[in-house]
């Protein structure tokens, strides 16, 4: 997350998120637009790099809608926590109004969400160190907590806000509760304005067993583990369409 004590000039002023409640009330759209702006090349490069390696897997496991809602709402949570902490703690309040921009909170939400869903999935860090997702996420969160003591510590609160949403959302998702359904409905309504609505017929049909090329003697979790192992060894592109579909379907029952 990037912040600038001296303020952001010109057009960025109208799209970056400000720590002042008054400014936010005047520019409510900034709670969304700030996460699509960045202060430097390396700022956006780092966020894109992390998002690239996590978003695809997250999308395959939990679905496209879930991926988008986690990203956007994670950014919202980061901005809200940033606003609250800046005006609640005297240390930050005395710093004056501080504009913020960057997708770090949104990316953090997706990353922590993925780690919550597949905590024991192992990744190769820098191509050398093998580490489980849960430990990688815990390390990132720990660095942000430590960073709160720095002069720009206020920005780390935004990261933690995103991390909280990623963990909270996926924890409920695994229990069969989609707490972001309201956001998905909102997006569906927006799409409805841009194209002619089609009549949607909802009906129940008998549950049918899906044909699978996997052995029926193996449990669903074992099959999912096999696919995750394949991803770890050969990457996402090595999966067949059937495997991706099975992974997505299994995510609804885990």
C-alpha cells in the first residue's frame, strides 16, 4: 500500500482514498478507485506478481465470482480499517490527512483467502525454499504487524484489513456460508443494466451422479489432493478441463 504525507496532486486527488472522513464523504467512489492506482512501477509490479500466482488458483477452487468479491471487498475492508485507525489513534491522527492508493489490501485478501482454503499446499519460494501456504501467509501478516511501528505504519492497517476479510470470507465459505452473496447480487444487477435481461427459469432436478474418470473407491478429498499435487509439480496449465471442473465442483462440497 502506498501513502504520501504531502498529498497526491492533480487527478489522483480525486481517485485516491483519503484518511479524512469529510473528504471520503465528498468522494465516496475513492473506496473503489484507490485500489486501481499505484505510486510507482515497483508498487504495481509487486502487487501484480503476487496476484498472478494466487488469483488463478483461487478462481479455480472457489469460482470467478468469489475471486472478484474477495478482491473488491478486501480492498473495501482495507480502506475502512485505514480510515478508522487513522482517526482513532493519536499517533496517526496528528499526521494530518493522508491519501492512500494501491491494490495491496485487495491482493492480501486473495492471498490469505487462498492460504485459508489450502493451508497445507506447498509452494517453492524463489524456486528454492519449499513452504506451506499457511506459513507464507502468517509471515506476510507478521511483517505487516511489525510494520505498524514504522512512520508509514498506517498503511499496514489497510493490508491487515484485507487479510482479515480473506480469512473471514473463506472460513465461512468452507462451512457452506457465502457472506458475500449481497455483493454478487449487486454485480448481477449492474450487469442487468448493460444488457437486456433474459427470462430465467429456476427448477429443481434430481441429483445425478457425475461421471468421473477418477476411481470411485477414492474419497473426494483424495482426488482433490491428487490434483493439487499435479498443480504443484507441473502448474495449472497441466490440468485437463475435466480436472479443473472437478476441482471447482469439489470446492462447493469441501
